[in-house]
C-alpha cells in the first residue's frame, strides 16, 4: 500500500516561454494586475 501515490512534483514553477518574450512594461502591467487582484481579494475577505 502506497501512502503517497499521486503523480505531481513539487519542483520550481516552470515559466512558459511566451511569458519570457514579453517586454518589461508588459511584465510590470501583469504584475500590477495580479497585485491588484490579490489586494481586492484581501479587502473583499475582510469586508
């Protein structure tokens, strides 16, 4: 009997090559959007 039978790994997150081809401005915009979504979720959870 195996206790840990599932098949996923816990290694480093692989970044798709398409994200690496984005310009610095696009990466900053994506980071700002993700940050805003995260803060929105925090505020929504508190209220």
